[in-house]
């Protein structure tokens, strides 16, 4: 409808379509990403309280963590493809709605089985939401330095979500109770839902295809079964039937997934995408980095509480500097990339993180905050922050418009599934280390296992750095010939 401009007196026509500001889109997308990544780690400090209240055993406690991570990572590829087909805003709202509703169920759970089921439903909602967040960011900001900064912000906020879990969980457990670790998601989820409904605009890349549900079920079942087999090693050992059957079953399901993807007309994961070296190498780096960093928050939290005697809130506060380090690393990375290149920065960041893990592996039962939490934590998470931004940029920069959601889903899947499997493997490694004779103080009994987990994490990061140095494509330097 024509309107009169008060300054010029001329008639103007206002478009009925409101175009969101790019940084408003980035803010809403990052808020959603923060919330779902927070729930990967926020439960760590609440585990002792849950164990006492719901009577959960060691295996049950691990599945409180793994049910979320495995559902999150396993269905994220489907979520990424659904964002391309049905719309980024639609999947963001649907995923966040499911996540928020499942948080209510989990927070009111009367027994362990209900809590684990609610955590799996949370993970499913997160899998629908999370790929849409990165796609929203890359679609809203033009390619170039601005997009790199936006991806750096997305990376920093996601990393901060994992890093802040200890502090947020500790504060809620100390001041209220463990149920508020889940219930706090409800007001936050409703607020983000309202902002997304008003501030996001719908966009889709390919509405003519159908999602590959069989592929999503196969990859999720395979990864979940494989993780279950790894967790079983703590109770049954590596050679027992209770361990070998799920391990072999998980690998078989993943092999069937690959076979199905090769034959289906509309695969969940077009396997040809991995011919792009940047995509395949960056995702491998994200998986290995996630395996180390997600487990780091778990072990640092239980070390602070079980060995150093910190309260949940004290343990969370002790990890705040590490949380800030990952933020600083992620936000500094775009500037450094302009000087060093994405490949070199990713390698350097992984090596810095590995140095921190080696330092952390020297922990003792009478360690101090400065030498066994602050110093190594700054190196570990600062390095992870420096490495993650260039890896995410490399993985998404070469994606075709129709595959943007898929590639975003791959990045998230690699990091989160690496975290779930890494936690399962490293807790098994820690439990396999002899704890000393009976009567030994608890701190002295636990530290050798924790230290071994950090040494294995350091080895994973060094391996990742070597792979990135060899596998990631080198930048092309164009020379201008003189006439």
C-alpha cells in the first residue's frame, strides 16, 4: 500500500516481505546451537545426584549422556537433509519444540528409564535443529570475510555451550537440584522459539526430493550399537560375547548403511561428497577433535569433584577460564586464517590442544587449581577453538547450494558422534587402568585412569594434526605473469 515519506513528501511502496538482518539470523541460530550443545555436557556434574535420586548404576549414568549424544549425532544427517527439503526455519522450530518438550519430561522423570528416553528425544530434537543453525548462518551472510566471522561466532557459541555445561550444571545442582539442569531449557527454549518465529525467514534448497529414512535409521542404529559395545567393555571386557556381538553388529549395520546409500536414488549421504578432500578431511578432524574435547569436560568435572573435593558449583567455576579460552580461540581464528591459511591454523590449533592434554595427563591427587585445571585447560580449549573454526569453514565452503544442510549436518555429526564414541572409549580406557590396592585413598585410585584418558586424547589430536597436514588441500597460489 502506498505511503507518504514524511521527509520528502513523495509516495513510496513498502514491500510486505520483511528481510531479516543477517546478524539477527546469526544471533537466533547461535542461541539454538548453544542450547543443544550445552546439553551434551551440562549433565556431567549432575550425575552423582541422579545416581542417588534415581538409583542409576554406572551403565545407566553413561547412557544418560550417550542416549542424547547418539540420537543427536545419528539423526543429524537426516536433519540436515530435511532442512534442505522442508525449510531451515521449519526444521529449526520443529527441532527446538521437541527438544523443549523432552526437557520437561526428563526434568520430571520418576525413574532412570524415563530419563534416558527423554534424553534420546532431546537428542532427536537437537538433530533436527542443529544442522539448520549452520545453514541459516551461511545463507544469511555473503561468502567472504563476513561469513568466516559468522562461522567463527557459530563455532565459538557452540563450543561455549559445551564448555559452559559444567558451570551451569554445577550452579543449578547446588542452588536447586539436578532436575533443573533439564527444566532450565524450558523458558530458554520458549524464548528462542518466539525469536525464531519472528526473526527467521523460510528458505529451502531442494523441495523435490524425499528424506532417506532407512538410511537415517541404519546409521543411527549402527552408531548406537557400536557405542553400546564399547560401553560394555567396562563391565565385560573386550573378548566377551556381550561386547563382541554389539561391536560386530554395529559395524555390520554401518556396512549395510553404506550399501544402501550406494543404491538408493535419493541417499541420505551422497557418498560422492567425500571425494571433496576438504569435506572428508575436515570432518575427520572434527570427529577426532570432538572425541577429545567432549570427554575432556567429563573427566575434568569428575576429577575436580571426585579427586580434588570440589562442590558441583566450584567444579563449574573452575572450568570457566577454559570456557573463555575456547571462545577466544574461536573468535581469533578468522583473523589468523587470513595470515596463516585455514589448513595451517587447523594443524597448529590441534597441536596446541594436544600439548594441553599432555600437560593435563600429569595430574596428581593433590594437584592445584593453577597447574592441574587452569593451565592445561587454557591450552586444551584454546587450541580446540583455533582448530574448529577453520575446519568448519573448509567443510562448508565448497558445498553446492542443494547440499548446504547436508554438509552442515556432517560437520555437526562428526563432532558430536566423535564426542559420544570418544566418551565411551575413554571412560573404558580410564576404567581399565589398575586402581591400586584396597584401602588406597579414592583420589589416588582414580587419577591413573583419568591421566591415561588424557594421554590417549593427546594421541588422537596429534594423529588428527598429522592427517590434516597431509589430507587437507593446500591453498592455490595464483601468480600473475608479467607481459
